């Protein structure tokens, strides 16, 4: 399988930016691209020395190089989602307000890879990005917001009293669903914490084993679930206190 160096990828991006220049000037140095790669790797707490060979160079497989080139290209665009996420304070959380930027990034990455690598490899990277950035979940939120806006717009031909009644009934339904979800998540989170605590006691292990040695998508998903649960409980201290009181153990001791 052919490989490509990070230096060669950076030079390609530099050349592409030069070709876009209307004044015949180098708009982007390959050194900037290489530096951006290092920053990107560090943001995920990856030791870059593990990626280097004996000659201190970084080589990537053909599929990896296409993906990384797309990532680097996106991280250079100061108006793009990835640049804002990694290097500014404009995006502090992934929420519906940032959906348009995120959607543009996902589409750009698809275009960067489409036709350059196999459909299977392209879809693998897109699924991984989707999971890490919660894209599909945010898409559902975006569509729900759009439906609420559409519902409100459709009440315009009604009498005002009818508008208020319809929207009030819809709000009550959402409140009921929200209350039900709080009860459900409290029960499920308590059961999860209890299961993990019992597993650690029985096995004497410090961490749950989700088949991590296989590096499967399932194991990664369970690990991410545990991190998300920990974050959720930090943001909901009453639920956290309830679980810790019941299990006589801190959430950090259980989930970390």
C-alpha cells in the first residue's frame, strides 16, 4: 500500500492555495500546514512522537492521507467549523446554533474524500466524524426546532385564542415528555453506575472492559457513553447526589 508523508501533503495544500492566488503569491506556507497538524494532534492529547518514524518523518496510508488532507484544509479556513472549534472561542459547545457550520464541515469532508478513496473507507471516516461530533443527534435537534417554527407559523390563520391554546397544549406535552425523560435517565444512570460498581468489586479491575483490546466501534461507543454520563451528572448535581448516596461511592470513582 502506497504511503504519503505529512510534508508532501502540506506541500500539496500550499500548491493548491498558490493556484487560487490572484496575485501570484504564496497564500499559505507548507510549514503552517505542518504546524496546524501538530496542533490538531495535540488537541486530542496524542503524543506526536508515536507517529514519527526513525527519520523523524510522519507517513500516512493512502486513505489516511486523504482524510488528513481534508481535515487540514478545513482547519485552515478561518470561517469554517473546524477552525472555530479548535482555535477560537466561538464554538464552546455543539448545539443547534452551530449546526449550519457543522453541516457545512461534514459536507466538505465528504467532498474531500469522495472519489479519492473507496466508498467503504469514506463512509468509515464519515461515521467516525458523525459519532465524535454528534452530527446525527444535532440534525434531529435542528429538525425539531424547524418543526416548532413551522407549527408556530401555521397558527397565524387561527384566532389568537386558538393560537395560544394550541401552543399551550404543545408546551404541556413537551413538559410531560421532559419529566418522563428525567425519570428514565435517572433510573438508567443509577442502574449503569451500580452495574459498573459491582463489576469493579467482583473483578478487582479499576476500569470496565468493553472489549477495548479489539479497538471496536462498540467499545469506543461505550467509552464515549461513560464520558457523556459523567458530564451529564456534573451538570445535574441533584441526580449525581442521588446516585452517590444510594451507592455510597462518588461518580468519579465509579466512571473514571
